[in-house]
C-alpha cells in the first residue's frame, strides 16, 4: 500500500475551466483517488509521502503518439538532406547494422529523454520489439508497441509473425503498462493483400493498427498511379479503418479524405516538427479537429526531429497552424489537450491523459518558479509557448516515481548515454570507415 499526496498548482485537463492554483492530488497505489483544492483529500487518507510543490504545476504526463524510439542512435547522423537520399543512403544502411542489443540501448536512451521531458507514454513502431518492451518495463513508462511491417519487403511474413509473438508475450506486460498494436508501415510499402491479413489478425486479437498515412507528396503520387485513389480512400476501400486506427502524419489530405477519417473515427498522430524538418508539408490539423477527428501529438523518430521533447512539439504544432491560417487557431489549452487527453484517446487508453479519480497515476510536475515563467498570467499558455523539457521536475507513472528533482530513478542515465554513444559510433565506423 502506498499513498502519496502532491500539493501544487493542479491542471487536471478535465476542462478548460478547471485549474486549482492551490490544489492537491491524492494517489493510492497506481491510481488517483482525488483531485481538487487544498484540503479536498478524502477523510481518512493518510499519505506515506507528501510532496509540497506550491510553485509547480502538476498535470497528466505527456503522450507521444508516434515515434521510433531506437532511432535516437541516428540523432545527428544524417541531417539537412532530401528525403529519399536521407533514407536510402543514410538511415536504411545504418538500421541494417542494428543488433537487438543496439535497439534495447537506443530505446533506453529515448526513454530516459522522454522521462526527463515529461513524456509518460509512447506509441512506438520499430523492429526487435521484444527489446523495446523490455526497455519500457525497466524504465517504468507506459507504451503501446507495434512491430513495423514492410509487407512488400522480404521479411513481410516474418514480421507479421513477430507481431503475433509480441502480442502473446507482451500484451498487458509490465503490470499492464505495455500493450500492442499492429504496425503496417505505410500504403506504399504494403499490398492490399498483405494489409487484409494484418486487418484480420488485428480484428481477431482486438488490437489497433498504427500506420503512416499521406506523409509526403511522393506517397500521394505513388498511390494515385497504382490505384487511382488517395492513400486514405484506398485504405478505406480495403477495410483498414474498421477497427481502432492511428494514422501518423496525414499531411496531404483532400476534404473527402478528412470526411472519411472523421466518419471512420481514425485517430491522427500529428508530427509537426518531423514534417517541417523533412519538408513534408503542413497537416490540416484545424480542419481535422473541426470535423471531430481526434488528433494527438508525436515527435516521430529522433533522426527527423531531432529530439523527443513534446513541449517543443506543442509549441511548434501551435505556431505552424497559426502561420498557415491565423493567430486565433489552436489556442494553448487545445494544444495541451492534444498532448494529453487526445493522446490517450489516440492510443485507445481510457484511464490515462487526465488527472481524475480512478485514472492511472501518470503525472508530471513542472517547476514554474523560474524567470521564464513570470508573470504567471496563463498557466496553459506558459506550458505550450514557454516550457521546455528541462522544466520538468517530477515524473510518476502507475503511481511510481520515475524521476524526482530531475533525477531518473529507474535507469542509470549515464550508462545509457555511454552505451548509445559507443554503439552508434561503432555502426558509423562500420559504414563510413
Ligand atoms: Ni514515423
């Protein structure tokens, strides 16, 4: 039995009018018991631990709805290149050299960065997902994991089998913190026949599908040429949107595509910074949201971002839409919702993303007693337009502290950095002499 009381400014993300300048959150084991003004804890609640942080904001942990965690090993290895040379000459040859152990350490590097930047949950797509799952279990975060499936590649069938094995081994692992989705890579790397197999398995097991959709104009042209349809139309026609689907990117959409996504309740993982860095384009997030589409935020992999900081991602997502449309769109609170409540919906997790009784105790505190946060007119505006990774003081997932006073408690961050450095440099030396 563990009971924790956190006294702080409370932003529960349960409605834009809810904020407790002097509030408290009570936690019992892995769940939140109460949220409210100071003194609102249930009678008889005797905490084992009290955190008095009157100048911190406590809020739900941030949710990264699209990443390739182990790609931290490629951070800074290939930048400022056009998309295809970037992939073909740099990223894919590097990835070919990755061992299972490399992926474990690359993922651990990502998870330590995520913890230090207030991200408590990720949706990942990569290979060697057993290693990713083990890294997540060790780090103590929450994750939805998808084995990336290149249906048109030589390992399409093997990778599908690995997805099934991943489900058998890791669905519900880490005391329920780990769950599994299927991860067909994209419309241009999977045939209709292959996708139909994936859909059937996903339906049979009751799990979601995580796929890149309409990321670049190249993709639009390839699918148009092959099928005379947009990627969204094509996926809809083959039945991909029947169950829970996370579509990453969705940069190039027609209004008909948006109608389909809304009608089929497809959730979107928006990756503003990756889309900017790779010159993919600007996703029509305002239009999607106005149609009721759920949109979460993602960083994508560290080779196209190059960090995993969702605070930066919130700021970029807001500014990018304001630049494209007008300054009134995507106000700060809505961006915070995308990084929390909508992120949880995107991942199909119904008990994280808000601070509310009965919800999982996945929360962070942010140190607002710093020059860049004064004067404190609007906490949501400060969190989106001002805050950055280094402002996060405390991280809790499932009622357990993963970071206190910026010290990560579940992993040896120094060792993780050293391992990542030597492994990435080993691969680079193999490739480039
Ligand atoms: Ni991606």
